[in-house]
């Protein structure tokens, strides 16, 4: 793993804010720029590119609280170049409700790469690429 730098520290705080919990508004204020953007590349859960502004990110987080019983993030390594941090991570979550083709209790696992662009010590953009394993039904 890359040596701890201020850029890596903010990325690690971002993942910690979602690890078996959900970030509070104060967390987001400290970590995100007012004009922050999130780009989600096509994947099993979202087959089309989705882009969200800061308000959209907050709405997505609120929706996530309803959809997932829990989720975990395990950063596996970072590469830093100036104000950009590329992070490889393992994400896992369990559905709290029926969602699309999956029943409540289905477990999802994704191998991810997230590119963070930082500005003034906060996250200005996240571009995420998620590669999902086959979902595991409840039981």
C-alpha cells in the first residue's frame, strides 16, 4: 500500500465513513467540495453511466441506507499522482430489501477501482469502476 499522504488519508476517511455505517452530513462537508461529482461506470447494478452532482451523491447515500443492511469497504492499495488517487478495493454488501431481481438478504461483492480527484484537501470527483461477482442469494 502507498505511504500515507494527505490525499490517501482523505480517501481512507471516505471509505471508513461507509464501512458498516453511513456518513453524516458533517462527514460529507469535511470530505467533499461543494461542486463534487460522482461518475459510476457501467456495471451489473447500473448498466449505464451514471453521473451525480453533490446533491445527487447525497440522495444516493440516503437511498443506500434503505437498500443495504450493511456494506464494507476494504481498500487494497492506492496509487497517487499529484491530486489524484487511484484505489483498488473490495466492496461487499447485503440487501435490506428486495431490489430489482434480487431478494432481501442477497449478498453482493464487487472488485472496484475508484479514481479520486482532490482539490484543497477535499474530494472534487470520484470515478468508479465496479466488477461484480455473481450475487449470492439469501440462505
